[in-house]
C-alpha cells in the first residue's frame, strides 16, 4: 500500500490536469448517451463485450486461429484445451463485470474472481509472508490475504473521500496490488480485471465502447510504465504518473468513440437501414467483410445486412470474393459519398 499511502503527495502536472479536464468534460455527456442509446442499449452492450474479448484475447496472445477465436467469443463452446478454458473463464469474467456495474472491492469478490479465472485449471492460492526476526527453525508465516484486506480497506476509504482523481487512485491501487504479489499466480490478470471493473464503474462509456480495443494499442507501454512505477515502490515513491496518463489517453479515446457511435446511431434512426448500410460500405476500404459492416451497425440484424449486400451485388456495385464466413467483398464503383437526402440551401432558390 506504499503507493496509495502516499497518494496525497502526488503533484499533478499541467499536462495531466488538461487530460483530466478533457475527460470529465466528455464524461458529462453520459446521461445524454444513455438517453439516445437506451432503445438498443442491450445490443450495443452485447456487441461491446464481443469487441472487448477479441481485443483482449489478441493482447494476451492466445494461440488460436481467428476463426476459432471468433467462435469462442460469439458462442458457448466446450473448450478443447487449457488455452480455450482460460479464454472461456476470461469471457465469463468480462460478462460479469458488465452485468454488475456497481463494483464493491471485497475479499469475497477477489476470491470469486480468482476461482473463476482458474476454473478447471490449476487452482490459485494466497502467497505467504515470512515474519522477519524469527529464528530460522521457528519462522512464522502469514497469508497475504491480510495485505489484500488492508489494501482494499484503504482503497474504499479513498474512493469515498474523493480527494484525488479516480484515475490516479486506480493507477496507484494497481501498482500496490502488483507489488504485493498476493497470489501464487495470475496476479497480472487479476490486477488487470479489477482495474477494468473499477474503470467501468466510474466511466459508463465503457459499457458501450470496447476499452480493450484501445488499451491493446498501449499495452506494451503500460507494462513498461508499471515497471517504472514499481522501481521506487519499496521507498514509498512509486512514479505512477505515466500509468495514469495511459489510462487517461485510453478513456478519452473511448469517449470520442461513443460520441461517434451516438451520432451514427441517430443518423441511422432517421434513414432507411439499408441506405445507412450502403453509405457505410462506401466508406469502408475497397475490400471489406460482413463483420466490418456489422461492427458499424451493431443494432442491425444479419438478415438486413445480407439483403443489402445481395442488392448491391445484383446492382453490380460490389462482388463477393470467395464463399462462406470468410467471404470478402470488393467495391466495383468509384468511391463517393452516398446519400438519398437532398440538402437545401437556406438562402437558395429551390422553391
């Protein structure tokens, strides 16, 4: 708890302060986002979980084919090996985080997460701490569960006090947890998922936008920042600012993305859905897949997308390359904006 115990001494740089202000300005639109997306909120959240899992599995470099990865994300399959069992366990953890938006940091919650992550795999246990000063033959060991209890008590108190930005608190909590080495294995994954659960509770855009799709881009930098933050941890001077900056960068990107999705969704509501899909296709690269279209239209049914693709194929505007799920489509017309709405000039003579 050496990072959190000294969190009041953290000096927030002007650059980080600007990032915090920008984030909270975007966060202020959360009520508006919910009100616009509420009709199809479940579809957006379900798609968000799928996108999160794809990015997370790739970030953790699980050795599976893209086709198998997609199936494990979208379907309830029986795992073939330990790798797929781990992937299924992670899938359930992400689903539970999204089902329970109000996260309470408790020992029982950590125990449940740890058991779920190790389900049908090697069981996990608390590490032990040797009490210094005891004779070699009479050394006393205590479970690091006590360290975790103390860490959680301090974290919950700081959350309630609201004296520091929550992003700083989460970054310092993460550094403390990783350096305490609470469990025999999987501390990195447990810390990552608890951090994500805390972020999801405080930043509701993450219910609609895939955090790990953006975090994936920063993952190596994040691990380097974790090492740097831990360098002076024992002395109580953990340098956590870079970790905080990465979290702020990712969160700001997530809020920019939800603004785009809300805008697109409002546009779709006003337009015929097939027209909107056609408009999206013209904005995609020359070669695209059905999944590329579905990512842009998570609330539109597969049947509607299939009908639009078939119509454009029959009109000679696109053609399929191959067959089956992996089919790619090629655009055959010159790229241009597509619209069926005639825009009138305010002072024009269209009378």
